[in-house]
């Protein structure tokens, strides 16, 4: 049971941290349409976070609801992948980070719709339309940026080069992930990685961007609670109110 709780927390943490990152860009999008799109994606991810946390809290049985899981855990208790806590940077950095995540997230959610856990399958089914849109949108923007001006191409290629080493952590399965695969709860890493690599290669090729080697060295540790300094700043902003005024309500 504890393996499933930890797996659900990882799913929720990934969605929450990326949602928080995108929410910081509200009012700062390069165009009004994009500003609204960033906020909508952030809200979609926040909604998914609540579903994963709610189920995790129920299984855990320790009285921790979605608010306690979001606002009353320290950085080492979060299990999000390192990619998602990387700074927003310029718009190319934001969108490459989003695209790498969206591609993995889409294929994962598709796999989870076939989960042996009916609650997980139902959450995945509910989220599928959203994550399908997320991937289509971020892929389209990568093509537009990569195959755009010399400046947008250079910035997007730099972002691909910089963030590539964070893209492989999602496929580095540990005992928790493998237990979920063995129980039929989650899809296998090899299947997800093959689908992810094929889709990323297709989009980067269309964008006239150079893909980094698939066997390149990858950063890891976020899933086990070992994070960069960036997560501390994200949580400090996100958790301040509840930490300063515990139990505060509107």
C-alpha cells in the first residue's frame, strides 16, 4: 500500500510543482493568448494534483488531505522530477521544459487509463483530454520557435541542450515504480521511453532542432527527495501563507 501512496504522491508532486511554476508567469506571457494558455495549463495541472493527492491521502489514512500534502511538507518530502523545478527562464526554456514533460505525461496517462487500479484509471481517463491538449500545444510551439527566427531557433536549441539531461529521470524506475508495474498499476518504463523518444524526435525534427543523444547522462534524485536549490524557493512562495498562518481560510 505504501508503494502506491508514494507513487500517487509523485504524480501529484509533478503536477503541482509545474503548475506553480506556470502560475508565476501569469501576466507575463509573450502574447495575450499565450498568457491565458499558460494559466489554463497551470489550472489543469492543479486540478490533477488534487485528484492524486486526495487518493493518496485516503490510502495513507494519516489524516493528510490535499492541502496538508501541498503546504505542510518540506522540500525533501517532495518527489517531483528535477526537470519541473528548473527555472522558467526565457520563453524557449519554459516551453522546452513543458514539451519534455507533456510528451512523457501524455503517454503515461494513456497507460494509466488501463491501470489495474480502477481509481487511478478513472483519474487518468478524466485527465486525458487535458494532457492531450497540453502536448499538442507545446509541440506546436516548439515547432514555431525552432523553425522561426534565427533568435528563436538559437534560444530553443539552447534550451533543448540545457534541459535534456533532466528529461530521462522519469524513465529511471526504482523499487516503487517497479512494484507498480508488477501490480499492473503503471506502464513499464521501456514502453514509455520508446514512445517519448519517437515523438520528441519527430517534433524536434520538424522544428529544425538537433536532438541530444538518447543515451546521454541524466540527472536524477528528485523522485527520491534529492532536489536542487530551486525547489526551496518555489515552496517558500507557494507555502508561505499556510506556514505563517496555519489553518488560515478565506
